[in-house]
């Protein structure tokens, strides 16, 4: 029997937004609004305002769903989980929308493009409407809108404010960079009396090494990350903090990260001027900012709950406890990878020779928490390696579709001694096949996938993890893989599904290890070094 509508509210919302976000990601990756800029008629107008309208609508939908969900007084009627005719109409119209997009973003006469643009808008609205009606009957949607009160106004305001902040940050980066330029000068003058300053180029020069402060160095990226982290952190743990005074943590975190960005640039110049320009311009330049952000974020989470002025129960937070923290056992091995990676990359010049330290860092973390992790089902059947082979095929397939170029062995590794090459390759492969799969599966499938459903996640079997948890953990796992984020999301879903199907973390770990082992083989025996 098909489950009733009201029995799966989170799953229903998660699937709806999962389909919508997936299709939006595919569309925005495939289509470039710049292709319409300069065209006449309606097509040109779509190119000019289309991206802004889309961002506003997505932000409005997310904010509206959040505000309505917080009210928690909407009762949905019983009904089928899916309305298959509407879902079929959605996918059919999505395919038609794709064909129209290909035509609209291509070449053609202005008259024909206007007709295509009208059809494109109509079919796009039909696609969205059919998706909504596939999950919720029209009567439920109208009831939500009717009973939402001012939620729509608040959602529109939040979405518009978000667009304004993005536009403001893009237009004011020069002011932020100028302030950073002045702060770096202030830090360097006491140690470099002969510092050469070129304000017109935003350049600072020491004896043998110089830096130019551009948009990426303005500090706005760190400010944005800190704001997002602080808002999410305060929201998740709002019951533990005193408001409104705790809102002061938002500007405090922003100021700390911004000042540390100036310290980072000053240290970069000093490091390069001291005789290590490759390390300064390489690993340190790219990783020091992340280290600073993580340091501030970690410091806030450890210190603030112990401060009486912010915390509702600082004594309980500060008191030592002998009870085991289940989250630590699942997350610290993965955090060990991130922390060690930032440090080894920051200490690297043109090649990360210290990569093998990640293997030892995770091994130590796993050994420390071995008793807490002993209860997990580490076994794996045929589904584990089979899923790993499937994900390996996905990984290679997406690279072929995207035209990712092949890469040869890094010159620094190729020019190293035979012993150094062998040692690096051994520990790179060991980490990829053993510690990395264990640490990432514990974090994403073992913890996060279940944590979405309950703070006491260890009481939830893997097979009972919500689909929202599967989606959230898979998307975050995919985003961790940078340019290969689409393949990463699909890989995350595959690992989550095999763990959920058999209720064993071991199946996900073996699947992950199989994929990484095949990629290692592909690198070492076929010379496809772009995967390492």
C-alpha cells in the first residue's frame, strides 16, 4: 500500500527539493546566460535578468519553506505519495525545456528566438508547476499559501536582501582590499622598515618578494564563510545561547577572520622574503586562509559555550565529563584528514611531499576511538565491491563527458629519487584505499546521514536513515570533490544507498575503497595522473 502523504513530510520535501536542485545544477552548468547577452528582443532580456530572477525565486522558495515549516501548523491530507501523471508531465516538460534551451541559447533569427523564448518561459513554468503538483495536491498548496500570513513577504525580503548582499560584496571588494592593504602595511612596517609600497598597483614589496592584493585577497570570501558558519551554528544550537546578545558573535567572527586575512598576507610576504618563495606562493597562499577560518570557527565552538554571558548553562559546558561523545568518534578521523591536509599543503611548494602524514593522522584517530566504533557492522557482501565498480565507471564517464584532460606524473615527483617516489606512492595509495574511505564513510554515512533525523543518531539504524539525510550527506560529500562535484554527489548517493540497503557501514566502506583502488590502478598503470 502506498504510504499516506502526512506520514512522510520530511521525505516529501527532501525529494521535491532534491529533484529541483539537481535539475537546477544541471541547467546552470549546461547553460551560460552570457550566450544571450547582446541578442535582441525577449531572448536578450532573458540573458540580462534571467539569472537574477532565478536566484530570487530559488531563494524565495527556500526561505518560504523554512518560514512555513517553523510555524508547524499545516496539516496535509492523506493521499498517494506520488502523483505519477504529474511527475511524468514534469519530466516530459523538462526534456522539452532542454530542447528549447538548446535552441534559445544557440543561433537563429530574432523573430524565431522570440517565439522560442515565449515557449521556453511557458514550458519552464509548467515544469515547476507539475513538480509541485506531483508531491502536493493543489488544495494543499493553496491552503499553505492562504494560511502562511506574512511568510511570503518575509521570504521575498530575505531573497532580495541576499541578492543585494551579493551585489554589494561584488561592488565593494575594492574598498575591502584597500583596508586590507593598509592593515598589511601596518603589520609589516615594524619588521620591514624598507617595505616598498605601490598603492596604485596595490603592491607591497620586500627585499626579494612581493604581493599584490586583488579581489581574492580582499578578505570578503572569509567574511562570507564566517557569516554562513555563524548563522548556521547559532541556529542549530539556539537553545544553548542567550539572545539577542549572542548575535554579537556574528560581527565578532567576521572581524576576527578579516584581521587574520591581513595577518596571512603579511606572513606570506615575510615567508617569501625569507627565502621560501615557492612555499609562500604555493601551499601557504592557498591554505593559510582556510586554516585561519577553521581556527576561528573551532575556537568559537569551544570557547563561547563556556562563557556565562553567551551560554545558558556555561557550568555544564565547562565541567569535565567522562561520558563518550559519539559524534567525535565519527567525525574526528575525517577532520584529521582536513587538518593534516591544510598543514601539509601550506608547507608545500610545487608538490605535496608530506601527503602520507594524512594516513598516519587518520590511523591514530581511528585507534583512539576503536572501542566506540567496535559496535558497527564492518562486514561487507558482494554489494560493496559491485557498487565501487559502478562508482568508478561514473567517475570516468563524467570526466569523458566534461573533456577533462589527461595529466602526466607531476614533474617534482618524476624528478625525485626512486626511494622518495616509491614511499610517496605507497602511502598515497594506502590512504586512498584504507584510511580515507573509513574516515569519510564514518563522517558522511555513519554520522551525518543519520544526524539529520536525530541528535541521538546512533540509535537510528542505517536502514532507517531518512531520505533527506541521504540527500544532504550526498550533496555535501559531492561538494567536497571540487570540480567533480556532480560525480561526487552521485557517488555519495551510491555509497549511502548500499549502506542503507544492507544496514552495514562496511558495505559503504568497501564500495568506497574499491572505487579508490580502481582509480589508483588507473593512475599507476595507465598514467592517468589527473585522478591524483
